[in-house]
């Protein structure tokens, strides 16, 4: 996981195949994740590296489209899936919203 362009560039130079950026939003899944870095960091890192950028932290149905719109190649989601009444439906809805954000 990285939180800024410098960390992402070091990870790429060190051979990383992707970078996880975050936490993007406040998260209760990992209390020691640190302060949210926000959507702008996704865009900055995406411009600076050639490897995929995966957003993580506090991502849910209501904000996943903005994560995609900021340039993330993917989003790592935990609570929005495992706490859903129907995890398969939650994944389908998240995927649809992520794709909406890429258009």
C-alpha cells in the first residue's frame, strides 16, 4: 500500500506489479490504516506510474464511481461486501457503479 506519488514510484521501481492506494476514505476495517488520502491522490499516482492502481479504504456503493472516475484501475472492497445481506448482489452492484465511473 502507498499513500503518495513518491511511495508509488518507489514501489514500481522496486518491481511491484501494482500499487494499492489508500485509505481513500475513512475506514473501520483497518483502524491503523491512517488518515484518508482522498481521490486526488489516485489521479496523481495514476499519472506517475505505469502499473495498475488499486484504490482501497472506505470504498462502498455510494463512492466507488468516484474512485473509478479518479483513475483507479480497480477497487479493493471489504465491508461493503461482507456486511451485505447478499454478497453476490453487493459485488454486482459495486461492479456496475465502478464501470459507471469509468464512462
